[in-house]
């Protein structure tokens, strides 16, 4: 069983899954900070990418997201999408 999430971590994780369903790709840190999908505000806007990055790192450490690299840039995917 995975560790529980804080409220903000759950909000970002839910945004991640919704973004994946709509866009068929992972959101960037900028897109997480903006919190919009199709010009609809889904997530509270954040001013610093470092905040979004910290939350994403917590989601990786708690096994909610998996990390992969392409051209030395990380991408994060919901673990439930792994096959």
C-alpha cells in the first residue's frame, strides 16, 4: 500500500491524471503551476515552479509517479499507467 498524500499532493496528482486523459501527455512544471486544462482552471495557480517540483518529487518518492528521462530531461508518469 502506498503512503497517503497531503491535500496539495492529492490535488497535483489528480491534475496529473486529468491532464493525461485530456492531452495524452504529462504536464510540464509550468503547466502544473498554471493549473489549467483547455483554458479551464483545474488547480490553484502556483507562483513558483520550485513548489510544483517539490510536490512532484514527493509523488515520485511515494510511488504515485514514475520518472523517466528523454534527452536528459525528466518526465513523470502516473504509475497506474505503467504496463
